[in-house]
C-alpha cells in the first residue's frame, strides 16, 4: 500500500532492486527528507542525516499516510477485482501445514487408542481408577479422531484447489473464487470426472458417507440434517424422529470409534492419499508437497502443464522455482 500510494497514485519515482532491498522511495514531508525502503527484514523509514524531524512530525506523517492509503485501497479495488476475474492471482500453499495438523491429531488419537498393559496382579481397590483412566483415554482418542477428520477434510479441500493447474484447469470456464468457497464435494467433482473415473467416484462416495456420519454433525453444532437430531413428544416419552434408522444412527453423533474402526478410518485416508499421489493428480500432488505457491495466470498455467510431462521435468521445475523463491525471500538479486 505504501508503494501503490506513492508510485501508482502520487507518481513518485523509485529506486529498484539492489542488495537486500526490493525498492526505495524518497519524498519530503513539510520540507523534511524521508525515504521508505522495503528490505529483507521489512519496511524501513529513514530521514536524512542532516535533517532531524521535529518531535511528533514522524507520527503526523504516518497518520497522514494511513489516511491516504485507505483512499488508495478504495481507488484500487476495481483493479483488484479485474485481476481476480482474469485469474492473475496466486494462492499461498498451506498444504504442508495442514498436513502436519492432520498428522498431529492422528498421532494423538493413535496413542490414546493403544490400550495400556494390564497389571500382572490387579487389585480390587485399583479397578475404579483403572476404569476411569480407560474411559478418559477412550474419550481423548475420539476427540482427537474427530479433530483428525476435520483436519483431513480441510487438507483435502486445500489440495483440490492447488492441483487445479495440473488437471487442465480452464480459466474461462471456472470461477476460481466461487470454487474456493464451494463445498469440498463440488471441488472434488470439478477436479475429477466421476462419470468416467470409477476409482475417483468410489472414493468420493465413501468420503461423502464418512462426512455425513462423522464430520458433518460435529461441524454444525452436533446437529444432523432434516431434524434427525430431534425427538418428538409421545405419551411414553420423547422418541427419535429417525424412526426408520438403526440405533447406531440415532445415537449421539459425536465421534465414537473403537480401535479397529479408527484403524479402518486411517487406512481409508491413506487410500485416498495414495490415489492423489499415484493417480491422475500425481503431478499436482507432488507440486503441493513442495510448499510452493500456485499462480493462476495464463503463463503460469502453461508452465505447470509443460513441467508436468514427467516426474523428472517437474522435479527440475520445482527446484528452479524454489531457487527463485529463495532469491526473492533473501533479496539476493
């Protein structure tokens, strides 16, 4: 915003890149020379060594600049909107961070699901404490399993957007902003053609079933759809509105898994990951794992598709982009 205010609106000239500096702008405020400089460790404000600003002048100048930047932000909004519509945008890659969150909750659940060894000579007086600890560990395991499921679906939604450029994404056909805000199922169906890809369709249907059974109610205040969490009044007491459902479906929808069910759930998530890693989205998955941001302008999309000829080409492309990122981050021009 400092750069836009001075250069794009006020039409100041600026000095370009040099060692550890991206740009610098010299200006005067009430006859005192100042300069802004974007450097490796942030934006710096300088004043000329021969001109010491009076007390309070720097704060006055910064307040005036802050007011100006608010106006500039409004003036630039049409340009921002046009850039978004044109797809000239970049998405920060959070896949590795979301993956670590998912693995953390998975590890915590695994640890709590493992039963503690029974004492060789159990004592009657210790049975109550043992049962209390057993229920505590079971609850902790399920709380972490519930968080794991949420983290996995968040990771999945993020991945489905990151891999778009490697799945022949059409900028003229798809609205990126709308797609980012869409539910995970719409993202999945945009990336994969479920009518022709049987593996993708099978995994999708199992993910939908999993979401409905575990994730969806907990994510919405532990309320199920269509009144399924309600009990209607009857002379003998309150009766579940799910008259045709099984006892398991009528039970509290907070995650209730035993050790075997948890292992099956983890195996399914591993199966989905294997599909992304080795299936039609393999190049997109490999790029997501690099942690590099993803750009959606035409030149970038062409570059991704060109790099995704084979794994060796993509590896070279990732290494090149990583070097460019390191240069930009360290400002080693």
